[in-house]
């Protein structure tokens, strides 16, 4: 065998090795991506199942005094046809919950969301450089809101989209990251017609457990684009009978722990003093926002 053949053979081996390594690096999440696809197929098969036959009308009988009707169920007959309506579509998300990851890198967050024992996920993750990862179809239920509550909504995972910002909780949010967030929010708001008031912080819906995004998050900039509400520049004194507890509840906060609700409110709208006391200025802000609901 000539030297040229040996060199060509060695080059082929080297190229094959590089391709294998490249495949490993570019398909780091191949295993979890495959599992994602399998879970989606299982859900699709579940909602494609034939509906059950109708439950028959109950049998009416009278008691011994002939003055009380007693209903008892009949046994369903298998030959009765099921009936499916043709008027339906997919349920749409109606809230967006914004988080910070409280982790040190994008890779760490992606790992957290792709291992089973963490039991957490989000629909989107936005890196510090503005790169956007979609981890979950918008119509699927993510596990990002936990036991959060907003108004009378106690299962926010079922009605919301979760967006995680790569941020350790103690650093500013880079301009590129906020730019990508604004573009994504515009798309989501337009697609699903999400009301401005329904863009929330994780800390809003879980005031006793969560504090994200931090006070460094630019909520005013988001509100200018219609993603969340913000107090007016000109504030007025609330009336003497103004009840801040009721105002927080009407806005949506869970007031079972009033101090935690006040801190969550101030983290988003005051962004300075995070004590659980409401100053005269805080009350003016709260009253102004209360009037928007």
C-alpha cells in the first residue's frame, strides 16, 4: 500500500472521528428531543381517541308514598353512537409569566429543563446575548408557575406561557436580551391576543416563594409596548376610604400573606424600598394601578 493510500486512509478515519464528535456536540439534547417527540405523540393519540357513547337518561321511579321521584342510572348500551362536534380548536394561553433563571449560565438552565428529576420547564429561554430557545410548544402545559395564584386563577400552568431570562438574579438584564424579549412578547400578544394586564412576574403569582425577575428588570419599558401595566406619571392621593389590601386583591395578588404581597408589588412597581410597609407614594402608585382594573 502506498504512502498516499495510508495518508488518505488516516484522513478518512480522522474525518469520521470529527463527524462523530461534531454529531455529539450538535446533538447534545438528541435523547431528550426524542423523548419530547414521543410525549407529544402520546398526547396527540390521547386527544384523537373516539369519544365515549352517551350516558343514557336515568330511570325515574317513585317511593312508596308516591311523592318523591328517585332517579337511578341506566346501563349504557354500546350500540349507541358517540357524537363529536365540529366546532372547536386548540385552547390558547392567556397569560405570560416572566422569570429569571437564578443560575449562572444558559447551559446550566437548559440542563435543568432537560433532566426528569427537576420537574420544571418553561416554554422559552432567552440568553444574555438575546438568543431565544423554544423548549415547548405554546399549546402544551409547561411546569413553570408551580402553585402560583393570580386572582381566581389557581392553575396558571394551564393558561400561561413561561419565559425564563438567563440571569442570576443579581445582575442587570442586557439590552440584547430585553430586545429579544420584546420581539417575542409582541409575537405572543398578537398571536394569542393576550391582554396587557396579563403579563406577570413570577414573584407576582408566588409572593411568598419567588422574587423573580429582580428589581433590575425594566417593567416600565415593557409596559410602554403594552406588556403589563405601569402607573401614570401624575399620581393623585387616594381617598380616605381607600383599602390597600382590597386593591392588591383586585389587581390579582394573593393577600393571604399581606406582607409578601406588598413586597411583590413594590418589587415590580416601586423597585427601590422592598419593605412590607406602604409609604404615601406607594399608596398613590397602588391607587393609580387599582383604577386600571
